[in-house]
C-alpha cells in the first residue's frame, strides 16, 4: 500500500495509462516542464516526451478541438483544463462537437477522450478559479461526467476514464489535491466500476449524497451527527452522468430521507435532478422532501466570502436536521 | 522560349519556392535576443537617444516635465508592485500579478491616451490603471479577495481587469465600434475623436477571441489599438509556443498595420502608441503594437519560474531595465538632477506606506453583500436566498 495525495494519485494513474497504451497522449497548458499549475502532470513530459505530454498554445477551444482530431486519428487524448472557469472558451467544442460526434456518425465514430477539470472553491483564488460547472456537462447528452473525492478513486477512476470509449469529463477536487490516502498502486484492477456510487459511510436515519470536494464535508458532518445520535449514511456519487440510481434508491428506501450537497448553486444543480429522480423512484418510501444544500444562485463570490458561500459542516447538518424534522 | 528554357525557369522558381518554404519552416530561435531589426527604439538600454525617421516626431512636444513624469510614474508603480508582492507574501493578498519589467510599456502607452479614450486591461495593467487615475488600492481589492474589481470603469475610462485570457479584446473592439456609431471618429475635433486600447499578452494571441477581435476590428475599421505586451512568457510557455513569426507581423494577415516597439523604452512606446491612437481617432482603423518586453518576475505569486526558465535570460533583461535607462538619459541630458530622483524615491516611500496601510484597513465585505448587484432588476430567487441566508446567519447569534 502507498500513501499518496489526490494530485499524486492522478499523476500515478496517468503514468500507468501512458505506459500501458501508446495511444494515450496528454494535452494542456503548462503541463510539461511546469507539471501543470497543480503539478498533477509533474515529471510526465520528462519521462514520456513532448510528443505524448503536449504543451499546447494558450487556447482552450484549440486544446479540445485538436484533441477531437487526435481522437479521430485513433489516439486517446487526455485534456487538462487549467481551471474550471477556463473551460468555457471550449464549451462549443465540448457540447456541440465532443458530445454529439458519436450520434451524428450513427455510431461509426468514437471519441475516447478525457477532459480533466480541477473543480470547486475553497482555495482563496480570484474569480473564475472556483467554479462548479458540472451541471452544464451532466446536462449534455453524449458526455459522461465523473468526480473523484479521494486518492484511491482518483488513481483508478482516471485510468478507467481513459479506458472508456466515450468522452468523459473528469472532475478533480482542487481544494483536496493535497489530502492523502492509502491505495494499492500495484493492484491489477480497480476496486469498483467507474460509474458506480459507493456508500462512504453506512447509516440508518438519513441519506446524505455528495461528490468530489463535498464528500469529506459530509463525512465530517456524519461524524458530528452521530454524536447527537443521528445515523447518517453518506453516499459518494462518483459518477454524475450516468447517475447510479440503484445505490441511491436502495439507501433512500432504507432511510426514507435524502439530503444532497454540492458546491454548485442549488438552482438546476445536480441536486435538482437527484431530487426529482428519487421522488419518482422512492415516493412511497420518502418521509421528507429531498433537501438540497449547495451554493447560492450568485456568481462565485470574492474569496473573502467563500466560506459563507460554500456549504460547510453546519450547513450540511442544518440540511440533515431539516430532513429529520418531518 | 524553348522547352529547356521553360524547364530552367521552372527549376529556378521551384528553388526560390523551396528556399522560401525552408525559411518559413526554419526552427524558431529559442529567444530573439534583441527584438530584431524592425524594433522601434528611441532610447537605448544605456540611455542614449536615437532618432527614428517615423516616430521621433511623436515625442517632439514632450516637455522635460513630461519626461520626468514618465520616470516618476514608473518608479511609483514599481513601488506599488513591490509592496503588493510583499503584502501577498505576508498573507494580506491572495495572489498578485507583478508588472515588474513592464513599466515602460504600460506608462508609455497609458500616457499616450487622451481622457476620452478607453482602455481595456488584462489583470496586470497596474501601470495603465495608475496613469488613468485608478487608485492602486482599488486594484488590490480583487487580489485581496474583497471584490472582483468593483471600480467604476466609466470614471476613468479604464475597464475592469479581465482574467479570462483575451476576452477583453472583443469588448474593446465592440466599444470602438460604438465610438464609430457615435460619429466620434475622424471629425478632426481633438476633444471628440476617441479611440480604444486593448491590452493583452503574447499568450493571448493564441486565443480565438483575440483573433476574432482582429477580424472584427478590420472588418469595421474600428478605432482600436491592440497593444500586446510580449513579455516572452505565458506562465511556463515561451512566446514561440504561440507564434512562429513575430507577433506584430500577424497584423498584416488581418489587413492592418503592425509594429514592434522596444517595450522597455518608454519614449518609443509613447511615440508608437500615440501614432496608432491618432490613426484610430482619425478613422484609419486598427493597429497592432507588439511591445517587446520581459516578465521579470513570476506569472503570479503562485508561480515558480525556476521550473521552466533559466536565470541567465533574466540577467540579460536586467540590463534593459526601463527605469534605469530613462534615469541615465535624464541625468546625462541634464533634464533631472539628483534632488529630483530623491524626491521621487521619497514619494514612492510615502505611496508604499499608503498602499500597505490601505490594504490592511480593507475590511471583509458583509457576507450578505454577496447577494447584491447580481441583477439590475429584482430577482425573486436572489431575494429568497438573501432572506434565507440572513435567517440562517441569525440562528447562530447568541451562541451555537
């Protein structure tokens, strides 16, 4: 077993993918000598060369658009978007081109590409560096969207995303990049499938679903709730498209209550879809409405206010209490 | 002409084509040491005044006061920059983007603007902000994280900083199109005719938005000056990653003139920018200026340039310092005496203290203010969330 940070775990996963498949290439801004602004690709260009770890010009639409071309030619490009807020210049390429190529070609074309995006707030950054834009992409048919929350998942999920024949948006929880966890780098296979949710902590009274950077907040909230005698089951969704409704529904049918937490604004966020789907699937099991805990419906605020914006342990507990009040 | 002659001519043409092609495909030199033969320079790094057949005329009307003012501007903004870097190191700012080394490019171009002109900056144009009259403390708010800029762009005709690379070049072009629609171009009235200046860096030249702004400006003949500070580095990527030809030469392909100026020579920058702004105001359309300069520091305080560039390069550029060369010129020409330089240093010290104290005094905004200014008109969801937030916050008062 090794103890790695999320950033190093992704690095290790990328390395393994580069080693095992000569068609895997990485493209992005400052990913070579610098190793990316978060050092996730550190050392990869040195070991695999400039042809496989490609420093691109400074143009996100260009990165994604040319990655599409590389994929059409048989490569498996991994694109690094430097910050969540910088993906928008590539929005057209992702939504109109990446997502639809398969359907437009009536299944003749596949685009096995991964678009890595460091996501979310909590790092004291200036504007455009703390966005949670997962709902845009999860809303787009043709894209798969996943979000890792811990080093073990980071290591395996990046490899599984690269191996996937569909395009995958891969969210990395940037404020957790340096948090450590145990994993087995030499294991032959991933512990679970890419698009499965997991029960991160079992519980009885209320289900608390989250993904990416909010999973840790929810686990901490569950620990705090336990001290007050409330048993919270925490689900790490891991995949946002597709959503693993089986794990969610099974849990909600047991607890009768669901709280969904994310950093993104609640209005039309992932929580809205989850609430609607769970209401349809588990209507007779629900003891309370599905509660959403998320960011407010405002532009991400200046960093001095981000602690007020981001759902913290208290806000999550407040959501749990509201669900239990019914 | 015999068949043979035709063949020979064809061969010769082919040889010329091959040579031209080979030249086009020649590897780009790692660094272009001196900016090349077309660099407009009026002041050498040693502080010697040069004449230029086209641009000397544009500094003829500068008084000694103006020249000393260029010096003062540069020293003061460099001091603000150093203070901001220190404040970031001490945890008072979240991040800072230093302009160190680019003072002449910013002061020279900014001083060429008229009050009715409009500037669209990146996030590094502290020197332009300074000459437009934006208080340095206003700049610090964004970097401290108490706001996203927040100054009134129309107060000084200086737009908010734009962080998304290159986006502002389209805004600048559109603003210039508005000036055209207002018939504020080519009237000959120096108080009325206006132009726009769009700042961006060498990295931004790769962005679609920047190239589209060139197309739009050319298509509409908009009164906009594209001012590219080529500081040689886009975070870790050298300018050669973005362009195989000198950036100013790209303008030709879009159908307007381009000029490369020594960005560390405040006189040349002033002259070239003034000429381009004059052309824009008089209805002759856009110009691309490439100010050839160097980012002496890191991309931002979050960056570590030792990972990707050699210190010898920085040493070369230290010898081209924009402030030192102007000081040498002012001294040698007798336009400034030691007392003047001492006064400016003293003024810089005072300004640094004001910036530091002002930064430390900058309070965090009230949390509920994050719901302000999202829309012009009332929005029910915002109002509901504002009320919910206030009630939630109040639930903690009196002990939790």
